[in-house]
C-alpha cells in the first residue's frame, strides 16, 4: 500500500486578537489507499485543524509550516482550479449537518451544486446521480427527499445526505470530523456501517476524527492520538485499546467508563487538556502524567517508531505493556524502573 | 417529612402532551433515598421532559409527582412553596456554557443560593461555599473567577456546587457529563459518586450514554417515544436487555469486536 496522504511536520498558527497562536505542532501522519485512520483527542488537541489543513479550509491568515502531500501533489501549494479539484477529491463531513447546509435551498440544489458548476453535468443527469448517492447511503424514496428542505429531515437523515453529497465528487479521501457525535447511538451505528461499506466498495480512504476511542477502534485500521497539537501515538486501532504506547492514550482508555462493567472508581486524569499555544515546554502531557520524570519536563519529545507504531514519549520503551496494568502503581514503578 | 424508608421521589401516571404530540405517557417510578436512577433513551424519547416536569419547569398534563412527601404536580401557590420545591430537587443541565450567569463568579452564585434558601450569617455562608468548592474539587481562585475564565469541566463543577447549596434530596443530572472531554468526564463522575456517598443524595441521571449510566446508577428506565419500554437494575438491563429497543441501543455501543450494522435497506 502506498500512502495516499502524507502529512509531515505540519505546524499551524492562527491569528487570534493580534497574536499568533499555535494550534498544531509538528503533526505527522500518513494514510494509505483504502485505509481508515482514526484521529482521537480532546478539545483543543488540534484534530479538527489537522483535517482543515488537509482540505485547505484553514481560516485566512493562518500560518502553515511543514508539508501535506495528497496523491503526489503538494497540497499547500495549490490554488485556483487545482485547489477546487483537490477539494473534490478530499471530501469533508462535519459534526453538525445543519450548520453546513443552506436551509432555504432544496436537498437537490445542495447536492448537485458542485456537479453542475464544477463539472458542468446537465441538471437531469446530476439529479439521477444525487438520487443514486442517496440510495447508496440507505435513504428510501430519494426522488421525494431531493424535493424536500433540510428542516424536513431528521439529523441522522441529513447527515446521510451530507455523506451522499460528499461522495458525488468521487473523492479518494473522506475527512469525517466528529460526523456521528451529534447523532443518537443507533443512528451513529447506522452511519458508521454506511461509511464502512463505502470504504470497502469504493476503496475510499478515511480520516475519522472523534473523541471516542472505542468508536475509532471499531472502525479504523490505525489510530493516531493527539494531545495539545501533537500526535503522541499512532498504533493499530485494536492495539491502541489493549496495549497503548503513550501514557496519555492509556489514560484515555482508562478514564472512559465501560458499558460492560462498573468500575469502583474511574481512573481520572488530573488537570485539564491544554491547547498547543498554552502547552508547557518539554513533554506537553507531563504535568498530567503519572509516569513523568524531570527529564520529560525539560526535553522536547520526539515521535519515534516503537513496535509497529510511533510514540512521542521517551519512557515508552520502559513503560511498554505496563500502562494498563492495574497492579502497577506509577510511583512504585518509577522507583524500580528508573532508580 | 416522609418516613425514612419511603421514596424521596415518587412519580405516577405522568403524562405530557405538547399540542397533538404525546411527549411522555403513563410514566411511573419511585426513587429511594441515596439511590440513583437513570432514564435513558434517544432524542425525542421524552426523557428530558420528565426531568423538566420533576423540577417544575413543565406542568404535567396528567399524573402526580411527589417529592419529599409533598405533591408538586401543580404550580406552587406561593413563593415559600416554590422556594421549598427548589430546595428539595435541584438540576444540573447539559451545557455549562449557558447555565451560569456570565457576570457572576462561582462563589457568588453559590452564595446567592445560600442566601435565598438558608438563614446563615456571612461567615457560615463563606464556610459552606468553601466546603462545596472542596467537594466538587475547585480551588478558591477558580471559585472567584467568572465563568468565561473556566473550562467546561470547571463550569460544570460550579453548576454542581450551586445545585448542592440548597442541600437537595434529589439531584437531576440532565446529560450533565455529556459535553465534557473524556478526562474531565471521569473527574466529574468521580465527584458525583463521592457526593452521593457523603451526602446520601438521590440522583436521577438523564442520559443517552449507557457507559455513564452503568458507572453512576443502580436502576434504569428505558424510554422510547414517551413510553417506558424496560426497567430494572442497571447491570441486568445492560447485560441482558429484554426489550428489542434496549437490545438495539446496547448493540449500538462501540466496544472491542463491535461492528456497526446496517438496519436500513441497502441497494443491490
């Protein structure tokens, strides 16, 4: 498998109130053809900004360093017609469908706009393609749906319309940004199943952005975890859950209550998640990390290969396999392992 | 006051109709002191309408709500009655960004509630504000900050501290941890468990998140389109759901080995 998308050392700064604020620092990830990559993190971790940078949807004035290559082209250098073509090949589905659809236009107008303006597809043909796309995402009576307005559709139905619309331009990569978060769980399962089918049928690659580690684990091949604007771990999705490499990944796994068993007490992570611009020097997770040593706080951590994954933690090799062990109390392990 | 063993909250035959829409139909449950009950369901199931009726934000079309031995299914006749109802049952809403006064610090918000509901002098109120801050895990600097200087999790702690200031017998948690980051959600869930152990308060948790429900509650009601379709011990209902709708809810929760399934038609 060759990499369809390659993001190298991507750093993004946004202008907020006259000063530059870093939102992503040195993000590196790649997605192969047909691969689904999960991107997990808490608020402010930079996961949505990563997607926006890939789709070239960052706000005007954003400072970008590093590189983004998609199907061999340098995404950051694109402009004009090339950029429009890029955005057709990289489709984005956002969290709140109602915020991304014109409420006074019919579903058909919304779905066929880019086909008719960018590809000059005749109206009747565009309508047929839209109807077919709706059917593909499990929407009955597409002819009627195309005549309806957004307010006549439920949230789950509307999100399926967004996915169908994204597919009309025959994208190679789908950026799904918390696209099921606002949906009910049964609808979420439905939408995830549709995405899964599409991926298999069309060989579509996917960047699946979510705060839900379990969801990412269930539908993705690999998962990257972001914290304070940096990727701190990339591992096989099932491995991340069972045997994480980074203390933050392990903390996320443990903090989440489990529907199959009741914990005496949840293992909460002290403190709160920070954004890149407010992150401390050295390891950004160190202030909240039970395994942090003095050297973690003073040394910038580097994303390094370990096992089949990558991790940004100098202690990862020492801690490997022990992060989820309940008998392993962090303070004791410090003394024994690093005395 | 009710006898010690009686339910602290008792709802029977509760019904709410909006226009032609039946939001809640024939709902009944009892909540014992110190117990936690979850009401789960998806959007439109009527779970939030139940919560709003219990706190008095909606008037039931039919049925009775009895809290601490006193009926509250009709509007309060006077200010004293209204205040007492507020004292007995409190609510923490989902969105900590809209439920706090942006011009009032956490300490001031809690102090205001104490002044309305209790007859304490300033020194006592200050002490109680401090105790509540400790209970929810906020320091004095955070308590004296305006909401805009606080994170979502910190705001939600302020909202919990404010709700606890009346010393309620029942605390309604309407999706109160749903908007929080995973790491913060765990902190708040632990705080809620501590508070229950310490104060013997009863919770009604309105939630769509079955893992949170399992963590915090002993009993559960499953609602679908305004009707309770299943009820029982939380562990039993989640481990062996009986009603097809509960089974579908449970099967929709991602976990190890989970594969999403399509229920809708797929073109050939």
